[in-house]
């Protein structure tokens, strides 16, 4: 079947080309032995997030997937292939790791509209109408259990949900977890104020019984990088994803709903989400590191299933961070906030912002060039104002602090901040999935009814005045010592900043002179000077 | 010369035996090429703290030390041999790393009094009276510059200063930095309330013009582990060190002062610290990561120099953490606080306390078993009350949080704490060497005159109620997956806690039943149940 596009141009839109790219880069593990999708598959991949460093992580492709009842599936399962590591993520974007930030910022500034094509491999097989369940419906696909022992069912996780705003026609693509409840029914958790929720609520207020929805699995990696992201309302993920990968996304029209989906995707489920009723959904392992509780959430009912032959069922490993999901969220969230602070709030001093993967909703560090404290505080207020819940502990640091290195941030908190002067606690925050906000209880946890129980703390951990130098040997001495280190054949170094001392404003000509005397054997001159400046000890000291 | 003791019993008291032990354990680097003590020596060792992981760090022995004027020294220099890593430290204690905590707690409970012996190798050579400077005084020894480019002179760093309380006879051994100012004069920074300061101040108040003092270098490693520590006032470091290494310390009487010093030490300088005048001392690189500023501090004047032939000049690499000094401080401080909280304050729920090396005066994490919040807060108040400055950010965590793993602590801060409810800021703290307390200024920095400018924040990051399980697969699935992982020949795992999910109180029989259905292919039953429990969408949600 002709997919209506040139293969070459499509390479970043076709998951199989992406898998080839990973394999060529040594970033793919193929598993050919039988693996139980419910009890073995995710725990196996989980180990690399609890027992390897990030550089060693790979994507996994399971070629022989079974379940506890001995069923075999005509589909492979891919996990960790989107964002198992920054390296993997950059392959999906088609750029070096060092360009991820630049590409993202450009994509937010200049989206590239998608292109509608007539045919797509995603419709190689179509199950529709009376034939909807001819191959078992959702049961045709090896949908894994993410957290065996605690999850209440298989979930779709690399799930890009497409909706259209009733009034404007704006198309949204969002990543929301989906509990497989029947051959044709999926519970979906669309949090309040998420863009798909805005669409759903608009349809509901217009008296429509449902909103048309398409679930895309195995589309272009670039689209998955956008769909879990907080891009501004009104920005189309299809266009931003096109900009991210540097080519217009190719889309085809759906068979049973008025939506468009990626032409090269592995699998699309078309259907409707009711606006009239909700159902219990979850528990499901969440990015907070705890099981998300059972709440009444939306329900999606299928009207068509279309897919490539022997589709690759793509999934994301999420839950306790770090995980593939935390990498996805972090990179998109960091970039959205950076664009927001620099471009919308107009704060050019902002150099970087990072939500640490262990605490994506909570621990944010923003790095600024030295500035007036009002600029540091504007930045902190802006972060508090961007979202009802993201950012519980928000820390501003100087540009010699590495915001991604917790030790560096703790160093700044320890010696560039005074709690009573530089911390402000604010209340009236939504608690999201944070279990510290209030005790477990379905009613209170209901995301749409949730009251304000949370709080945040803003911390200015930037220097308030000139400091003495960093207490490491000056650069020339460290450079020379490194030559000797290598000459002696000592183990390979991976330098960590700071690796040499540097001045921070509070350093005098006398200091420089005495430091020079120290390395030239003239330090007794400093001792003589000290003797001239003796002072009597006084009482009360 | 007979050293008055059996070699075997003395093995943990003789630095050369310790160096042999390190070498046998593969933890010593001998450098035989010429190394400039002022410009090359410390930067070379520094690299292992900025470019290697802790397990790869070693002690260094420099066998051919020179200075910028081409002088050669009849002494070797040892750096990193006390606490370059926890492994090295444990060798100095004569126990496995896993027993350090137990040994320390026992030493604080049951000190072992030292034993006075008649002769010691430390007095193999004696320079005294008119002959004090016959070999150059302090200039005989290759005393390195720690932070070339910023330090104002060579400093003694592995410096154990011995003083005696005038009234009680209690002997203290404290580690204080010492600036070499002349052949017979060292500036010494004894902070207010340090125990040697208490002795000095008592002598001063009694109208004495000086206090007798001995500076010990290259004594038993166990003594160095104590001398930088905050043991209770009245506990003799000699006795606690004896308990730490499991044998009474052997001491000899000094030649010119009424003090006793380790018989097997490499070098002792006897002398006096004036109580009448102070001199400018520093800048010197400090453990805060910044240069300590020039302040008026005490002055030590030598009356005798005694040493082993060709002494090994022992030093500590300190300054920007992590360093040897931060390891020394951390291990002793953690143990002192643990003993204080458990034994003195009587809080058996305390499991562990750790001051992170990057921020020894600031970032403390205390781990407790689940307890009434009043116990958590008692613990936090006790830490605030133990010292005027240590502990700026003090965090209580549950016993499933690893207090030494910053990521684990940030996870607790993010999801087990609400800033407006669980944080208390308190003022009126001494700022010590923390540059964030007030702008640089010698007068304000004067440690004895320093006013209260600082503050701290106490944070209860323990769970306030039952939580849902940790979102990782249950242990049985992770165990099984690890077998498959190994069968597939995937890279060696270094598991990090938590590596499996576990319950935290909020989990019902229904949750367990539905989780069981999920892994046995019965998840549609959960879906059916959800359908039965549909709820109408209501306005205002």
C-alpha cells in the first residue's frame, strides 16, 4: 500500500524508521524470548531505571509477547523508545542532545502546519461498524500492565488523544492515561483545565452527549514529545511537533469521526467520550511515585479501529521517577516554562529552568543572570502564576549554579539564602495528585471538585551581595595539575563544575597580593604584616 | 629508638602502619616525581574530588616535594589518607565501612582512657631553646598551600591542637586551621564556643597571658576522626579516640609544656597561644565552598619542635566539598547528633541523621520511624538547640527515605510536605562562615563579636496520614524480572531504593482484588464493575 508520502521525508514520522535509528545507535534491545505482557514486561524495563545510569538505558522491543492465559499476540511491544534517556529522545527529534533546547524554543515560536494526505499506513487494516470487534477489539493488542501488583488493569500510556474544540475547530493532542475496561471501552483521566477537558466541557455545555475523540498510538515520536506538554491553549500540537522535527506532519482523515490523525501511526482507535457520565477509573501508578487513587473519570467508547499490519504497540514506562514519562514531562515542561518566562514575561535574565525528574510537579529551579532582586521575584511569581499546581518548591539560583545538579542547588540553598529573609510561603494551590495535600478519599480527590488545599514556597537562593571567591585552586593551577594527573596515568576524570576557584566580587588587591606571596614562598611577608596589625583582646568577645 | 610500646598494639596509632594498610588495600597513590608543594600538590589531589566517584578516590603520598624556589624537603607529604573516602576512613578505624556507625556510637558511650608511656618516636628529634630554629623551625617541613591563587600562605590542616582546661585539667584536642606566619608562629582560628576557645577564655579570665598548647600532626587517624568533631564538652578526645580504635592511646609528656601528646605522632609543635592579642589571619578556603575572610584571630608561638626522623607531613584536603574534610566532619557530626538525639534527648524513633557533605552547616536530614508529629518536632527542635549555627535547613523524613540520597529527600519534600503547614522558620541564629548572613566586612565577620543574623527552617517531610502504595511493581514481579534481566545478559544492575512497590496504609481489599484481576487477564471484570458505578456529570465541576 502506498502511504501517500515519500519514505525519506517521513523518516521522523514513522515509528519503524525510528526503531531502526535507535538500533543503529546501539540504543535498542530486542527481546525474542516469550515475555508475559502483564507480569514480566514492564518490571524488566523498570530495572534499568532503578539499577543503571541514564547513559546505559535503552529502548526495548518485545518480539514475542504472551499473557498469563498463554495467548500470543500478532504485535510487538515497544517500551522506552521515546524517552528512555535524553539520547533516545534526541534521536526521535533528529538532532544532537545539545540542540534539544534550541529546537524546542524555535518550535514554540514558529509552528509548522501539518499536511493532509489521502492515504496512510495507519489505515492498512480497518475494523468498523459490525466488524469493530472482528479481531477482538482492544483485545487484539498486547496492552501491558504497567505496575503489576497494584494497577487494576492494562493501560494505554503512549496515548495521544485527539479532540477538536467545538467553536474554533482547534485540534488538541494530549497524553492521558487510559484504563482498558472492555473490548471497546477505555476509561480516560483528563484532569480539569487540561486542554481536552476544556474541549469536553465546551461540548457538554453546548448540550452534546459526547465529544468525538481519536486515540493515536505509535505516531511520530515528536508528537509524543508534545502531547504530554503544557503548550499554550490554542497552540496545535500537530504544528508544534512539525516544527520540532523540522517537517510538516502528514495526517489522514479518520473513518468515523471528524478528526485527522498521523498517516504513519501504528494504531488509531476512533470513538467518543461521553459528556453525560463518569466511571470509576484507577488505581494506576502515577509520576508522584505513588498509586493514583480510584476516581470517577471520563469514558471513551470506540467506533473504529485502524492500524498497520502487525502493529508495534508503543508504550511509555511511567510511575515512580525517574522514568520515560518523567523525561518526557521534564523536557517539555522545562521548555514551555523557559519560553513563558523569557518570551511572554520578558525576563531575559532567565538562563534555564528545570523541574527535577523526581518531583516534576514540585521541585523547580530557575537559573538567572545576576539581576535586581525584583527580577528574581518576578520570575518566582510568574512560575507560581503559570499553573495551579506545578511548582511547590521553586528556587531561583545564580548562573554559576547547575540547576540540574541537586548537590549544586543544595549548595546554593545552604549559603546563598536565609530562610527568614529569602523564602515566601503562599497558599491556595491545587494539590493535583500530591498525596500530602489531604488524606485519601475519593470525593476529595475528584479532580474536578477539588478544593484548594495546597501551598508553595518561593526561595530566592541568589547571592544578595558580593561574595569571596569559590574555595578551589585558581584555574591555572587546576589546568597544570590535570596535566600531571594524566602524566601519572591516574584514572580518567569527569570534571564537575565548579572545578576551579573564581572571584565573586569580594576580593581586594591586598588579597591578591598575599595570595601571590603564598605561591612564591614569600608568605612570611604576610605574617609580618599580620604582626604589625595586632589587636588587643577585649572583654565581651 | 624504642618507642615504649609493642608494635602490634600500636598499629592503629602509627601513621606509617596506616599508610601500609592503605597501600595493601589498593588505596594509596605514591608520587615519586617532583611536585611543587605550593602550586601543584593540592590541585592534583583536588581533581579526584571534582572528577572521580568516591569509590575511586585514594590517599596520596608525595615522596619528592619541592617548592618554587627549588628547595627539597626531608619529609614526605600525605594527603587524603584520613578520609579521602569512607573506605579510607574505615581502614583508619580498623573496621568495615558498615561498622563505622556502631563503633562511633559505642565510643561516645564508653571512652577508653589513654595510657602515658615514657618515650615516643615523636621525640626522636627535638628542637628546643636556642636550638628551636636550628633546622629552620616550621620551614623544615613541606607545608602545602591548599588553595593556590587565593590562600594567603601555607596552612597546617591535619592540625590537632591540644589544650588543658585551667580548672579541671580536662584535655581537649581540636582541629583548627593554622596559617604559617613565621618560622615559629602560626595564626590559629579557634571559633567562639569551640572547646579550645573555652579553655583559652578561661585562662584569659584568670589573667594568664597565654595558654599552653601543643600542635600534633600525623597522630593516630582515630584521633583526627575525633578532633574535628563536636563531642560534648568534657569528653576527652584522647579517650573517645581510644574507644573508636579499640585500644588505649599511648601518650608521652611534652618537653616544654604541661601537656601529653600521641607517642607515635610524626610531628609535635609545642608552644603558647597569647590571650592578650589577636592578629589578622586568612583568607583561607573554607568548607562552605567560599574563601573564609581575613579576621583577627589567635596566634600560636612555638617553644619546641619534636618529630620522627624524616616525618611524614600529614595534611587534609578541605575547602569546597566534597573533600576529605567534609567526609571527616560529616561522619563525626552525624554520629554526635545521632547519639545526642537518641541517648540524650531520648528519641528512639530516630533512625539516622545526616549532614550532607556539600552543606555541612546547613542541610541536615533526620530519619525517623513513623511517630506522633510531636516526636518529629521534638527532634527538629532538638537539632535547632544543639548548636547556634549548624542546621539551616533541617528535614525530618520517614524511614523509607534514604537521607543520604538527595533525590530521595527531594521526593519526600515534594509529596510528603506542605510548605504552609509543615515548615517553621526561626531566627536568631549565628551565621558562622555562611556568607549569606551579612555582607563581607571584617568587623561583622569577627567570630567573637558576631551578632545574630541568621535563621533556619525546620521541615516535617514525614507522611501525615496513610498513603497509597509506591508506584513500582510489587516485589515478586521485580524479583522475577531481575532473573530474566540476567538471563538476557543485560548490563549489571546497581539497585537503588525503592526498587519495588510497597503499601503505605491506604489500600483496600477491593484494590487488591482488582490488582489481582489485572495480572490474570480478568480486568474486564473491573471494567464491568466500573460501568455499574457510573455517575452523572454535574455542573460546576
